[in-house]
């Protein structure tokens, strides 16, 4: 699965970080921690910026966060944006 990040310092905007699928029964907090570590490692290996201020882009499908499945529909994306205030 692909995840990504936006760096608040250098403005790098990526969505090509390979991460594992969320394990059955794995809490979202643990999965977010894993994805954050992978994105941080990716950022440090590709950019001279050494900040820890990354906005993480979690992989999301019609089956949930970090779970393989069909892409979100345009309606689901619009609903998410509405919920996030954007």
C-alpha cells in the first residue's frame, strides 16, 4: 500500500511510501505510528530537511484505513472532505 506526507518545513509532498496493510484487529493508533515512522524514514533519506513536522497521508480504501480494497468513490471522498472541514 502507498502512504505519503507533506513536510511543513521543506514543503515536500509525496504519496509513494510503501507501507504494510493494517493487521486484523490492529488499532488505528498503532498503524498510524507505523506509517509515520515509514514516512519519516523516507523523508530523511530523500531530503536534506531534518524536521519531524510531517502531515501524514494514510492509505484509505472502501474497506477502511490501511486495508486493501476498492478505491473510495467520489461521493465518499466528498463526504470525507466535508467531515474534515474542507
